C-alpha cells in the first residue's frame, strides 16, 4: 500500500509527511477524513498490525495550510517531541504568500490575541486586553512577483492562527485565507 501523503522521513519512532492544504489533521464537526486516520490505516496495513495503531500529533497545522507534519509512532516519542517543541528546541520556519507588500522588508510583530472558540476566529490587539495572550513573530520578505509577496516567518510564540492573524493585522493577509 502506498502512503496517502508523501513521506519525508520515517523511522521506528517518528513519521514526517507533507500535508496538503485543506486536509484536517484531527477530526472536527465536518466528519471529513483526517490525516491521522488515513496514516493510521496506512501504517496498520504496511506493518500488518493486528490491533490499534498509535499515532500522536507532535504539532499542528491549520486546515488551509500545507507543510510538514511530524507524528509520533510511540507514546514515548510523542512525549519527548512535545517537550522539545514546548521547550522551543525545535526551530520552526513558515512561508506565506501575501497580497500586500509589508511595510518593511523584515520585522518583528507583537500582538495580543483573543480566540473566539465558538466561531473559531482569533482577533489581534496592539495592547493587552481581557482574555488575550501575547503573540510574537519575526518575518522577512524573500521574494516579490506580480502583486504577490513571499514571507518567511519564524514564530516566537505558538498561538492558534497566530501567523494568519498577525500578518493580516499588519495589513498583509495571506492569499486565499478566509
């Protein structure tokens, strides 16, 4: 059986795959197929596992986002990797194509974010407000072409929808983001 997603790395403990845009990592109210469930099926068949397959999500990417997703094949690997992400031992880099030229070719953004869990939306504020969490990231313009600007983003915090919301608050919404 072939993997439902391109495998970038796999050993006894971890598997890294290229997640396409619009694919869910975990299930939600839509009932759409998930990356985790499809990979569990693939691993179950590939290794002829008779029981349940363990597959833990080390980090997440939003549904509209494509990119590398790292998953743990054992609970021990999951706890170790989650700790490394939490302790900021993993260096994460994102690329985003935006529709507006950033005010500066590189910079640091700092906002206070409030999440509305009911609507799954996040709002950015320049100053701390009730129920907000500080979010920061660094960005750098790496390519320009015909009203499209490619940014490299390094998040300094890990907030829900942080990159999308902060870039939009800067006046540079990600192309295709709702």
